[in-house]
């Protein structure tokens, strides 16, 4: 529904919320940074996994 | 205390047990001059005698009956002693579990550390005196120390000194008036540096990793375990803490987990310590990142 990027972003947001709940930052800037880091991490991991999967598929087609 | 409770319970039950046994033995005897119960033995014995196997015998004359009484008595004593021992043991165990260390704070010069007669102690260890870069942070540390741990004068006499867990702030002039008023500026300026550095060195000798810039909370339980290899030393590394709330949390953790339950002491690793460090990291760099965005954004 959201596409790969959307799914990764959604996971990142949820992860960010969980991290904020655990860390309980005292400043807004801290909470923002936690959210940004989680979003970036989730999107990066998502894209990495996708690229690996596509590479594997391509390798399968060549064989 | 434990032994006294055990003894008290044993003695009480040893007295109550035989008394009950003696009463029940007497209750079994028919009263002299009493009317026979229909269907029971029709024999009625005069005063001073009782019924035994369809005949009257003198009270205390029958050796079998007497031995029966003594049998009850000895069983009562044995049961009383055993029950008393068991009850006393469980009660004593419960009271010993309930016994906990009481957190106390003190200002002491390095030669007076550790204070005598206490159960356990910890040291607020700094690597250096305050500089313009560290003053605000150390002031916040001092505030948490002052606000979260009670002074010895506040501890009632009913709490024994051996139950104290003293957290020491090494101070060159503990008797000075500003120290008594908990003036944090004075307290951080007159920190006894030798007390802090030697505590760090002793903890490192015992295997603690204190490579950070500090401050540290270092604790030993029992008090005699300082500097002894293979003994548990508790460390809380506050190197990455910055905000007042984080220092407050650190002292709450120290108070709850460490002081109240030394069984939980480990070699300095805790989820709370990591959480506080990561949180302060994000708080600090989040602010810097926002400032950078504002700078480049032209606002």
C-alpha cells in the first residue's frame, strides 16, 4: 500500500516512537534527533535489504 | 537478633506445647465424684481416684497413666521445640531480608575514608577540580548528591551505624560552615582530589573500567572490600551525563538499586546507565544539530 520506502518510513517512525518512550529525552531537539536517526536507519536498512533481494533475483535469472 | 528471636520462639512454644498436652491429659480424666455418662463406664470413683479399665485407682498411683502423662509432656516439649525452631527460623529469615542498608551522605577528607563502623560505602569520584568547562556540570552533580541522599543527622538512632550505606563526597574542609549548609559552589571547589583519584585507582585495581572523564559513583560492600581483588566493586560512570535530570536519575538509581539491595551489585553495567548516556547524547547533539540547521537556514 505504501511502497517499500513508505513501509520503511513507517517502521522507522514506530521505532523512533519506541526509542523516545525508552530514552525519554529532556529536550525537543533530542527527541527530534532520535526520530531522524530511527527514520534514516530504517530506510537505509530497508533499501539495503531490497537491493540484496534484487541482486539475488538478477543472479537467478542469469543462471 | 536472629538468635534471640529463634530462642524466644522456641522457649514460648516449648512452654505452650507441654501446657497444652498436660491440659488435654487432664481433660481425659473423669472428674472425681462425677456422674457416669450413659453408655460409658458405670463406675463412679471417690475423690482422689479415677477410672482405669473398669476399676478405680488412686490419682498418681497408676504407673502406666503417669507414663502416659509424661509421654504427652515429652511429645509436647519436642513438638514445641521443633515448631519454635521452624517458626523462629522463618521469622528471623524474614526480618533479616527486610533489613536493608540506609543511604546516607557525608563530606569527609580523604584520610577519613572509609568512615568506621558502617556497613558499606561509596565515593563520588572526580578526576579533577572544576574548570570553567566543567563547573556547571559538577554543580548539577552536587545538587543531585545533596537532594537525593540524607545527612547522618537525619537518620534516627534506631538505625544502627552498621546498616548505613554512606556515599562520601571527599572534601578538604568538611567542618566549614558552607559545607554544613550544602553550598555546592564551596563543595565542588574544595573537593579532595586525592580521595577521588585513589577511589578510581582502587576500583580499577578490582577490574572496573573507569576510563572516562568522570564523575563516577564507586561503591564497596562490605566496606572492607575496597582494593581487594575479586571483590565486587560497583561503579556508575556518569561521564556521558549532562542534564540535571540525568544526574537526578543516576542518584535515584544509586539509592534504589544499589543502596537498598546490594545483592544486585555488578561490575558497573546497567540498562539505566546506558539509557541515560544515550539520552544525554541525543539531547546534546540534537540541540547542536538544530542550531546548525538554523544557522544554515538563515534563521
